[in-house]
């Protein structure tokens, strides 16, 4: 791309100014026409949120995303940066990205008046045309709109001179995107100031009244309960948003597993090969889904997908830790690793009960519930009936846990062939039955599922367990 160096060259190139919302619309049309997604890496919104967002961008609306934490609101906002043109010309030295053909600040106007077509041009990449602010009670007008700069006054300028202003984040986002996260937490007087600059197009700072026709596309995010409560956000500012989009957690287990596998940072190196069976990943994600329906978990704050991601990472870490201690080379998560998820879950959910120890009990119940749900979907009674018969006929007693080596589980399968048949029914290939780490994981899952189905007795001894017939 030929990037002009001065105003004269820019005019000669035929470049024309385009409002930011029209720029977004034009590029969105191209993606939609080509069948391309508007944002990458966001799964589960293809038939719900994505169409609403496409409509809003085509309509040129400012947008507010309503949803609990961990629903990719910020990621979608940031992804809209890619709908901007790659490069945009501005008056060189402008703090607010002045349009070379239509400058709005006194600085830019004075430069163009003095230098004409020789005015120097700078080019701004789209990644620099986005600003984001987390709304907090201490956010000030100076942060968002601007303030008198005492250094500029000390340099000899008069207080009445517009050039003494230090612009805040909103003016500096001119001809770009500006996002406010957790909008209801913004103090009402600050909301009024934000509305004034966005709607009335003027800035009022310490007696200044400056016309500043900013060209901005506004995004915001908020928790639905905060946003809809009267008094948390001023009505005129709420009315400013043309589209309100309600986000949601993944509706399907498979979708959330796909998100987890995409986002999780898995242990690498040290000669350890990692394999996570499908049923273990399903337990992690099913736990999150159950937590979103559990009456003992505060649903107002939500149960983020980050819970599934953190628990998946912890599950793998626990398996790696055991493998390192046993001197092995392959780490496969087992049922014995599930207790390690309690610490990674503690900080991700809010339990309604304040009783001491109640949160741990609720987490353990969620893990057990998730395990039995996955077990019942994976195996039916006919596929495990032979195992129950083998326990009764031989009065078998099976030990499992962190202190049991992977190879010991192969011996269990050899002594009780019904376990091998159940592993095949679980989806194991014949060759997998020689992989001690995979076999260990499958055997623990089957035994725990039978216990939770009340078909085997279990005695827990710390990190170990003993299974026997009822």
C-alpha cells in the first residue's frame, strides 16, 4: 500500500474519509459475503450471538453486551478491531487521530492552515485504534474525557487556550473503537460526561466548552442484573446503545470441551506424553454445567468457562505430577486426580452458604454428580454386568489411587477380563488395552461409576480407594 507522506499526496491518491461505523460496515459486508466469521476463536455463538452482532454492525449501532463473566464479551469486542481498515492516515502529531481532510482539534486545524498540502501525514495501524477501560467507582472525567495539563500551562500557554488540554481516552479513540467494561460501575456523574461527549459532541472540562465532533464506535459490557437495575446506569446513556446483545455460556458439552482444548495451556516437556481421555474431559465440563444449575452456587455472578479451563489444566497437572513421582513417561488423568480440582474451583464459584467447609462439600458433590452423568451416558447396564458378576463370584477387592502404579491396572484387567470388555465398550481400541496409563484411567472411571450407581461398595483411604461387591 502506498502511504502518502503529506496532505497533497493524500489528496492526489484519491483517498476519501469514511466514518468509522461505515468502515466497519463495509468490511463486515465483505466477510459475511465471503462466508467468513466476524471473529475467530469464539465458539458456540454461531446461531445465537453472531447473527445479532452482524445485524448491529450492519446497522451502525453502538453495542452493549450483557452476560455473566467468562462469556467472551471482551474477546468479541477486541475482535472487531479486525473489521477496521489496516491503515488510517492522520495529521502527524495529532493526539486524537485528526482526519487530514476534516480536522477537529485546534492543533490540527492550525497545522493545516499554516502548511496546507505540505502538512505531514502519519499512518495508524488498526491495532492502535482501540481503547478499553474497566469502569470502576474511582474512574474520573480526566481519565475518560481529559483535564487541564499543568505542564502545558507552565510552558507559557494561557488557561483559555485549548492546547492546554490533555485529552482522555475517549477523544484519543477518535476514528476508532472505545469499550467500557462493567459499565454500571461507572459513577453517574461520569456517565453524564461520557454521554455529553458522545451525544452532544462537545467537551466540558473546568469551564472549557469545546466542540469536538468525535467519530467513535462505542462498545460496553455489563452483568445483566447490574445493567437492568434502576439507578445503576442513567437512562439517556442506556438509550445511546442501538443494540443490546445477550451472551450465554456454551449450550452443549462438546462445544465447551472444544473451547477448553483451544484455550487451556497444557504442560509440555520433560519427556512426558499427555493424553486426556474423552470421559475425563467430559467430567470437567459437565461439572461446570451442573454448577450453573446448582441452587447452592451464586448464579448472579455466573460460572465462567474459565472454571472448565482451569480445572482441565489442574487435572492434567495432577496426572503429570503422579507420573513424575512414579518415574513414568505418559500422563493420563484418572478419577484419583479429581480431588485436585477443589482448589482450582474454589476461586471460580461463589457458594451461597457461608457455613465453614460447605463449599468443599458442594464441590465434591458436583464432581461426583458429573462423574455419574458421564458414566451413565458412556456405558449401559449390559456392558458392565459381567464386571459385577466377577466381583460377586470371586469376592474381588480392588485397590486404586495415586499410590497404585499404572502396570497394576493391567494386571487387574488380565485377572478380570470383564474390565477389558467394558473398556472396549467405552471406546478403547484393542491396542489401548496394552497402554497401562490409559487402562488405569478407564478402570478407575468404570469402578467409580459403578460405585456412584450403587452397584459397588467403596472405602476411601485418603488418596486411595478400595472397591468390592455390595
